[in-house]
């Protein structure tokens, strides 16, 4: 059985606001044929999450991760 997620699930997992991912679908940067809207919710197959992460990374939309122990303020 394949798992699927909502935009908010994927956004939480990747650390971005859901609107960022939704906007990428509206901009046609992500494939809405693979992730259709069903009953008002976009259904994202688990196998498509790495593609979303890749597009976010290419567009510098992922949050930066601070190194452990870093005290820069």
C-alpha cells in the first residue's frame, strides 16, 4: 500500500510553510498530474516527496540548517 500526504504534511516534514509548496504547483514547477486535488486537498504520493524537496532546494526555499553547537547570533 502506497502512502500519500497532504501539502501541510510535506511542508511540516521539510520545514517550509504549506503556501510555498502550493505556490510551486500553481507555478507549474511541480506536477499536479502526479499530485491531484481530491475533495479540495492535494494528494501527494510518498514517492513524489523527494521531487518536491529537490525543487525547493533548487529554488533556495528550504530553511538553512545551523551546525550543531553553533553559537552565532
